[in-house]
C-alpha cells in the first residue's frame, strides 16, 4: 500500500511512502518486512536547514548540519530473545551513513553559545577548521570515530563501533606523519584531533584499559604550549587553560579559576603538613576558602544561576530512585557550559569540605562544627542531583511531565552533557561523609551514562574507587579543552 498523506512514521516508511504503525523503538511494519528500521526524527531537535543564496545572506556554519540520531536501539524482537540484524536502513548508502555520523557528532558535541559573555561554545573553531581541511580530513574522521563509537555502544550496534575503530586506526596511521611535519598551518587541526582521540579513548575505556587517556592529555597540553604535563598544568596560576571557567560575566566578585588555584595550593600544603600548629592554621585557611567559594556562588548574576524547573516527589515503593528521578527540585540552566561550571564548582566544594571535616576531626574539634559542614556538603550534593535531568535527558521539561517515575531517563540528550557531569558525580561518589543513598544514586547515573550514552569511562567511574588523581585531572583537561579555541 502506498500512503500519500502526512506522516509521523519512521524514516524507512516515510522514504518508502508506507503507512507506519509508529511502534517503538522499531515499527512493526519494518520488523515484519525484515528491514532495518530507520527510527524517528525528533522534530524539535532537527537543526539542519536548507539555505538558499539570496543576496548577501551569510554562509551557514557547519553547525547547521547537526542532526540528532534517529536510529532505534537494537532490542530483541517482540516476544523473542532474538536481536534484529545489525544493519543500517536499506535506503541509506554507506556514504550517507558516514555523513550522518558526522552530523550526529555535531548535534551531540557541537554546542553553540548564544551569549559569549555568559558561556562558551564547545568546539568553537570546528567550522573554520572544516572549511580549511574538508570532509576527508583526519579532523572529520576523528569526529566520526567519536560519534560511531558512542552511538554504537549506546544503541547496541557493534557495526557502528567497528566503523569508529576503523576511523580511529586510520587517524593513528597518519598521526605520526602529521606530528613530524607539524607547523602553524596544521597545528589547530592537530590539537583538535588529539582532543577528540581523548574523547574516543574515554568512550572505549573499561576497567582494564583507561590509562591511555593520560597520554592524550599530555600531548594536548604540549600542542597548546600550556605545560609539559597535566600535573604541571591544571592549577598553575599562569596557565591559559584556567580561563576556560571565566567568561566575562563570571569575573565579577572574583574568578572561579583563582578559587581552584587556591584550593590546589592549600591541598599541597595540607599534604606536606607535619605539625599541629600548622594544622590549626590550615583549618582556618580552609574554612576561609570555603566561605569564598560560598560567596562566589551566591554572587552570580541571575541569568547564570540555576532556576527551578519543577519537583520530583519521593518514589512510593523504592529506596533507589531511577536515574533522573532523585526526589526534590529539578533545575534548568542557561546551557550545558553553565551547568558544567556549576557542577565543577560543587565538586570542588565537596572536596574542600571533606578537607575541613578531616582536619577538624584530627584536631578533636567539636562534633557541632563537623556536622555543620556535613549538612552543607549534603545540600551541595542535592543540588548536583537536581542537575542530572538537565545534563542527561533529551528534554528535561518533558521528562518532568512523564508519569512513569520508576524508570530511568528514556531519551538520552546530547552526549556532551554526560561528559561534563560524570567527573563531578565521581567526586560525590567518593565523598564518604555524604549519605550512602545519594552516593549510590550517583553510581547508578554513571552506569546509565556508560550504557545509554556509550561512554565507557562512566562505567569505570561507577565501579572503580580511588582512581589516581592524575588521571582525573587528565580526563577533565581533555573534556574542558573543547571550550578553548
């Protein structure tokens, strides 16, 4: 039967002009016809537009190609335990699949800030680099490797993972030559390729293989002339990298970067402390620094602060809330950069408060003082939990309205949100003074990021305790360097 009316059906039925039953995740018409289902478009997420030359209209940026992946997750056929064939839709050629992989990468990672005074764009130089190097470049191969790997793992599609690995191997083959002949003309592309390979390693990481991320971070730092290693970079006051946390609107009332530097310096002094007199002085300095952190948070402009989008009631019959369903307020943010800065801020405060509690306990200070900071840290963790839906859901407002509060987030959002959230959540998981319930919740969120967003490092963070601090620093450098042009 040929259908000529409007359609909200799957992509395969629309191309074939067949009436679709709109079954999820794959439609029954495609299943019965033994065809790979093309999935469903997300109309409100289709950023791609057709542009026509009309006088002096500016040329569209590459971000106008961004497209959310529509392919469904491979699940067993109804009533069986048999998975459908791991194939792309018959109406999609391999060349089109490669292009779609790139466009999906732009959607998942290519964030454009609408207010540079308030936030930053992710991969801001990608458009200019693409126009310079073209579609067959190592830069685009790296984008496809990241996209195919994360989507392949999240959608249970090994064929995509293999495509990502092939692109990765092609880049490694040519990378040695590129580095050997590096010059001002290809330095920017090389920096981005190394950064993207770092993301790829995080996606493919498992409990036995995640140390290679460190090498990518050190290589990235060498390329941008920020230092010889990650250990010498992150909290050096002279480093350019620290400016990533300080767009103009954040410099009022003190820069967040300077707070991070001061915290690092204090941590080094605490580790080297050998006398009680020094210890008492360090406790006072830690409390003073925590007050500065608190003042920084309360002095942010209204447009930078989180706003309450809604509330989630406690689950009726469960002590383990589903991912995105932690009871309490759910916050909205200006964009993922802003929410990422807030959660980095929260993670740093959790560590600082842990320092205050440990030092105070060693000095025998009163339980009342310690309890005060435990309460403060718990509230910070609650605020982090309130950001999970914004970071991980395709539409946090829609998710709030769903009646099924016992299920995890059904539709993952941009994968950048998972990358920005997972290390602050790991900090919370490792903070012993927080309630066990919220630490367990964050571990479930990390496992969900690993399974549904395909970021293998999140699964590692959910299962491995006391990961080396140098590695954590390296991973954060790779992720946040995407905001530096």
